[in-house]
């Protein structure tokens, strides 16, 4: 099983991550800390279950608005 987290930049700095299809959320100031927090959150969420993920994917999403001249 692969667990996918959607990662976005937090408005106040750092990152927020949400697992797709599971109620797992975490945040961190740095990418390295986020990786650790994601591992810990997933471990706690699946503690005592047999369907623990074998892989965790961090999918970074960056929203950007581009103004197009409407002339």
C-alpha cells in the first residue's frame, strides 16, 4: 500500500500535509521536518493495523495565479 500526502506551502511559512483518503494531517517549518512528521503521523494512524503503507509519497502542490491581459 502506498500513502499519498498532498503538500502545500503554509500561509505563515513552512508546509502542511494531508493524506489523501485518510484523516492524517501534519505540518512543519522545513521539508526535512515534514518528512519526519509524515512518517510519525502515518505510524500513529496505522498503529495496530495490518495494512500499514509500504511507501509514502509527498505530492507538492503549488498554486500560482497569472494575470492575463483581458484587452
